[in-house]
């Protein structure tokens, strides 16, 4: 794995300040559904209070897809294949655990497929990760942690394998040598509170909710060193794709090639995340053959101008975003 200068520190979990920022911003989009920043469901299940449970912003979805199409075309001119990885919302896998009186509307139940259809109709490559995770859950494995906003290692692994197959289909001959993928370390268990419980419940509520077991991988010593090899695949996204949850390691292992990644918390817009990578020295020196751009289902419709929903540093007009995209790609 290549740890580029854009790599955020590999931490056990997000800091309190970053988590607070993430949810204070995201909560605004869910205000119509619940006044709480965290939805406390049955059996100790917790859900982030972002994303509407009832409304779908169809115009926002169309606008976001149009901008992504511009990015795809500009990247293609530089010889880079774009893959968009839309991660489905936690609520759609555990609707029976939502608080009493809370349910996904029919439109929200179809929202993920609406987004995927929009991408496919625009000719943009995107796997059906809802299908991937649904099959995993149907096999008896959890795909999200009970008290955390993030996915399980099993979910990250399954998505990484599907993403690797997609990348190999797009570029059968990836640069680099066989054997340069990341070796996977042994698994270890960590018993703790999830981020939603730790940061946003009272001590009494935390105690009643209880800790849970997180499965992570030990880092193989040989992989702890920085690599000078150029990565043919790069991932840009949010905390779901940070190394702690295992996605980039499994992707590298499945591809048998190095993978680089830049990520920030969920309150940072996906629009600025992509620009930060494209404007970086890493991209200019070694543009990848495949760029995986991870976004979230609940916030897909939020454009770069979504004031009050992204952190202030992420806010820009769509035209400003286009200008920076073209400048970064030499258009």
C-alpha cells in the first residue's frame, strides 16, 4: 500500500472534534425527520442522524451525476478511468432496528437504485454495492456495526473485492509487478463503544447500549514502510475507506497491486476531496490508471455549493468546482 502525503493519520477512530463536526453538519439534512443527532433504535442499534428518511432530492441527484460526468470525461482525457463507489445507507439494512415510528419511505427505499440508475444512464462505472452488502447480510454477517456509523471488515472486504473486479475489467493490464499487493495481517478483536455511542450518548445511555466487538487486521511489518512504487489505483473518499476498516488493504491484496488513498471525515464534501487529490503533487507525478471515488448515498444529492451541509472549507459554486477540476487536469 502506498501512503501518500494526502493520507490522513491511521487512527483507531475519528477524533472527538472531527466526529462532532461531522454530525453537527449532517444533522441539518435530517432535521425534518428527527431532532437528535443520533437515532436510538431497538436492541441498542444506533444510526447517524443524517439523510432524510422520507424525502429524495431527485434534482440534486441529477445535478451531482452531471458534475461527476464532467469529472469522468476530464479524467478520461488524461487516461484515467473513473469508478464511482456509492456506499448505501446503514438504515436500509436494519430497518427493523430503527426507533419506533421511524421508517424509510418508498422513495427512500428506492433512493440507492435511483442514484445507481442515474450513474449508469450517464455511462459512469459504478458497482451495485447494495447488492454486494445485501448478499453478505443474507449470509448471516453484519455489514455495519451496531453502535458505529461505519461498516464491518466483512462489508469492506466484500466491497473491495467487487471494486477490484471492476477495476480489472476496466484496465485488464494494471501497471506494476505481480506480488506488489498488500499482504493481509492476522485478525484481532477490539471490544469498545462505537463512535456514535462514545461521542453522543450520555454515560448512562452508553452503559445501557453496551460495547461491541470490532474486527480489524494487524498491520504486516513489511507493509508499514512507505513504498516508492506508483499505485495504479487510487481511492478518494471518507472515513469508510480509511485503513482502520480494511478497505484499501483488501483492495490492494485483491488487485495484487499497490493502492493509494486520501480520505477525510464525512462532513468534508466529496467534491473538495476529489479536487485535493487531483491538485496534489502525487497525482501530477503518478496519475493512476483507475480512480475510485467513494461517496455516500444519503449525501449524494448535495452539490459543492451545499452551504450548511458541508464544512465551510468545502463550499464552492458548481462553476468554481468545474474551473478547479479543469485546471487540475490541464484542460
